[in-house]
DNA sequence: CGGCATGATTTGAA
DNA sequence: TTCAAATCATGCCG
C-alpha cells in the first residue's frame, strides 16, 4: 500500500510538480520564505513524507487545504505551471500503435493463443502439423494432441495473466484519476493532464503486456520446435506392437509388403501411424535380408506362434470355413530353415498392373 | 561408456 | 509414390 502511494505520488509528479510542492506545507512555506533553502533538505523532507502513514498524509493534506496561505500557494503553483507546461507540451502527445506489439499480436493470433476460443487453437495445431508434414510420414496423432494440450495450457496462462494486467491497469488508472482529482483542489490540474496521465499509465502497462506477449511467443516457439523435433526422436514400440508386426512379417515372408489397408489395420492394432508401419517394414525387410541367419530364430518363433494361433482358430471354426487366409501359416511354416527370400514381388499393385520384378537373391 | 538394436530420415531408382 | 539402401540418432543393456 505504501509503495503504491509512493508510485502514485511519483506519477503525479510527472504532471509538472514535485510531490514536495504539494504534500508538505512546511516545506512550501520554507521555500516561499527562503528560496535558497538547501535542496538536500527539501529532498530529505520529500523522502520523509513518502514514509508517512496514509493517515498522517491525509492530515497534512487537510492542513494544507485549510492553510491561510493556500490561495497564494495556488497562484504560485499556477505560475510555475505556466512555465513547465510550456516545456512539457508536445513531448509525447501522439501515440501510434507500436509495430512491435502489432507483430506479437499477429503472431499470437496466428498461433491461436489469442483470438477466439478452441477453434483458433486447433487451427494453429493443424497449421503446425502441416508445417511438420512434407516429409514422408507425418500424421503423428499422438504428438498432435500433445501439442494441442500444451498450447491450450499456454493459452490459458496467457489469458489469465492478461486479465490480471488489465484489471490492475484499470484499478491503477482509477486510483490515479481519483488522486489527481483530489489534488486538483490543491494545485491546478486540467482534465487534459489527467488524460495524459492515463495515457502514460496505459503505455506503461502495455509495455508490461508486451513482455507477457513476448514471453508467450517464446513459449509457443519452444513448444513448436520441440513438437517438430519430437518427430525425430525415436521411441521403441511396445512389445505387443512389435509382436503384431513380426507376426505379419513372418507370416508373409514370401511377400512382406502389406497393402495400404493392411498397413492401416496394423497401425490400428499397434497404436502407431501408418508411416511408422511402413518404416518398420522397410527396416525389417532390409535387415532381414542382410542377415537372415540372425533372424532365423525369430522367424521360427513366429512361424510356430502363428501356426498355433491358426490351429486354434481353425479348431474353433468348424470345418465349414474354407481356408480363407491365403498367405498364412503354410507360407510361414515353409520359410523355416529354408533359404527364404522374398525375391519376387508385386510392384505397382495399386495400378492394377501386376508387374513382376526380379530382385537380387540374397 | 561402448556397442548393438531400432525407429526415422535421406537419397536415388523405378 | 513406393521401395531399397545407407545413414542418422537415440534407446538400451552389459
């Protein structure tokens, strides 16, 4: 409270008069009486007055208002004012919109931090996802929602801070206006001056706001770069996912190229993206091919596994069902121990042209 | 910490 | 566009 009073007094002082002129009738008297009063003394008194309690200050104000010399003081102040106003005038009347703050505003709007509710946020997230895209494999749904959640968090903090600032600003403005109105009984203050004071306060607060906006922008930038980097970060798939993928791979060893639909299915089963499935098969094929021996054990394992699974399935389903799974167990089983290669491959199946290509054998 | 495993990215061919 | 192949970068284990 004391600090605030001091600040108010300080700001009020910007109007052209120091606080000592108003607050302390003694000092005023001394000044009028002895113009040569030591400046150090006056400063001392000014400092002292800011340390007084509100009640004390109130009492002094009252004393000042009732002082018999008040009209004289007032006219002196008016005179001083005449002079000072001349030097103040035209210093900072115009107030063009700060280009810096405009830039920050635009960015926050584009990122969906400011602006309308949810819609903006997801739009920005979509934009970020689009920016992240371009390279093969960027439909990362998980990071996407993660990003959105973080953005929403930033957004919330930003808005609550902004609200706080605005509230503080209007409170402070009211305070100052009341103070000035009250002071206008003692010293000459024109409405125009009050206006200017309000403008000054708003400028101060908007510079604080700019800091908020700036740090929010930074936070969004950091979040964004993390989000983009996250694509590069590698995290092993969980065991179950690897199992599903391996199962498919080894049971389709003769042609381990899942169709788009199959990839989607696998992606869903493994809770990963289609492009991750594609990556996995790409890696698996090349690594299997490079070192079949190393994968032999794994191949056997999965062949047995699928065989067992298939057996139990077919046991459950009565014989009526014809073997509707063409790729299957049998192929997987055949692979065991053999010099299994997937040297024949269907290419461009999508176009319907079933072109066969001879791959090198390994 | 070193070295292998593994998911992602890049490059170039078809 | 898809794929093979090479490469990168991180995860993980001894």
